[in-house]
C-alpha cells in the first residue's frame, strides 16, 4: 500500500466513523475513537457484506467505500453498545 493509499484509507475510515457516530447516538467514543471505529468498521464491512452476498456500487468508488465502512462502523458501534449494557 502506498502512502497516498494509506491516507485515503484513513480518511474514508474517519468519515465513516464520524457519520456512524452521528447515526448511532449514545454509543460514540469521541472524534478520535469514532475514527478508529470507522477504520475497524471498514475491515468488518469488507469481510461481512460479501459473505452475506451484499454488494453494490454507488457510482464513485470513494462514495461506495465510505458507505461500506459506515455500515461496518454502525454494526460495530451497536455491538459495542450492547456489550457495554450487559
């Protein structure tokens, strides 16, 4: 992975984590924590969605990547929230 690819990956994770933190209220971890959640969510979605047979394209690869990562981050935030409640 090149340096520019890594920066793009981190930015996509940051945007996805921020959006997921806005959508899943009460389970956020602050800006830096949500960025980390977005990055982990990108990995989670990249693994989980193809296994479920879910695949889509929104025209732009960047937008599609942000949506995938946001879905993964939302799933991760909900799971963390459920674990914290138990």
